[in-house]
C-alpha cells in the first residue's frame, strides 16, 4: 500500500509513472484497496492532464491479470469499435461494419456495452436486432466460429470494472476507462481498429496497442471529430504493426466516395438505429449511411488480412451486402443465440 500512496503523490506532482507503477495502482483500485477519494483523484487528474500510454497500458495489464483474455484459434480475428463521446448522434456504424466484416470473410469478436454517451450502445442494438448477448461464453465462441461474429457484452466479462462504475456515473465525465474498454476484449485479438473522438488520444491508444501485442491495428479520428472513418472529410489514422507506428491521412474522395452531409449519418432512438442497421445489411439502404459502413468495414478487412488493399476491402464489403451474405449473417446469429439448447 505504501507504494500506491507514493505513486499517487507522484501523480499529483506531475511526475511520470511507468506502466508497471500504473499497473500496481490499478491492481489496488480493482481490489478495493484505494479509498473513494483516491480513486476519484486518479481519474480526474488523469483526465485533466490528458491520458498517456503508460496509464492505459498499466490499466489494461491490471485488467488482464484479473480477467485474462481467452485464446480462440481463428484467422483474421478483429474487433471494430469506437470509444464514443463524439456527440455526433450517428447510428451504430462500427457495430454494423462488424457484421459486414463477418459476412465478407473476417472473424469479428465484438466487445461492447450499453449506451453511455449515445442513445444506443452496441449491446442495445444487438438486442434490438434479436441477438441475445447473455448466452454462455462457450456458445458465443461457437457462434464466432460458425458465423464469423461473436458479441461479448463487457459487464459480463469485466466484473473488475463494477467497483468503479458508480463513481464514473457520479463524475459524469470521460475517464481513461472509456479508452481502456476497447483494449480489454475478452478474446485474444490479432487485429483491431479503434475510433477516438479527440486527436490527443490517437498516440496513447496506438502505443498501448503496440505494447499489448496486436499484429496489426489502427486508431483513427475523422477531421470533423467523429470516432469513425468518415466519407465526408479526411480521417487521421495511426497504423500500428508490431512496434511500428505510421501516420496516414485518409481522403475518402480518392476512394470514390461522394461527400456526405453531416446529418446523413444521423441516428435516432433504439428503434430507428435498429431499422437503419437492418436496412443496410439487407441492401435496402444504399445511401451515405451504407457508404460509411463500407469504408469502415473495408479498413477492417484490410487490417485483418482478408483483403490485400483497402479498395479490395471496400469491394468485398459491398459484395457481402449485395449478395445477401450480410443479411444471412444477422439472421443466423439471431436464430442461433435465441435457440434454447
């Protein structure tokens, strides 16, 4: 405990801490060995000064100590997620993109939660689409193998977070746990893409991905502040391969996408967002909402090695929708997860 107190003093004084020091702090936090005041101080101080890779890495490693990820031997295994908080009111782009990736040949271990900063979280959408999110882990992994998509509802797999949930709700501000969430998938991933709503989170998230051993991943933010790739404006991307980080600006015009209006990605309540998702997957919606899904799923397919180029990934995604494979994937998942045995 003395070490945790010294680390807390160092934090308040602005002295950088190592990932191992942060790991110890979060181990104390998850065990309930820090007071409410100490926990609040850590979260608020971190948010005010800006989260750094050492904090994120330490927290991720502490979570993994409590809840080790499971190894699932599948190729092209990826998660597609945003960290939320962009206040854009869009529909669930990354969740729909994940289903398209699965239909196009990738394997998607989607890790998500209910709405916090948006009207509809990915868990809410899954249930609205008729997919049960509370089936046993073994059955969800079987769904992942059979249908290339498994959904892992965060509270089921991360009870360690429950100790800080009341305080997070009380604070009412974003904390480093918003960034940690996508990094602690209960399935051991080889590939990952994460959208963030603030440029300051790009590099810390990229460095953390490099430190936890992803083969290839990407962290991105569109220039209009959306935590998804946009067909409206260019997006800033950090590609991470092993320990190498490369910065790229992605211009959607060069990929043939026409400019979309800000409202064109707009979502609504749960019923509206579910209808948009079904419309895209069933090839009934063919406007800019489908296009933004194609761009995001295309990048995921390239990252995971299903496609050799981003353009090929986009075309594979387009085929998955046109051919009916995306709608079939949704229907198969709904039937499988709702089956009693």
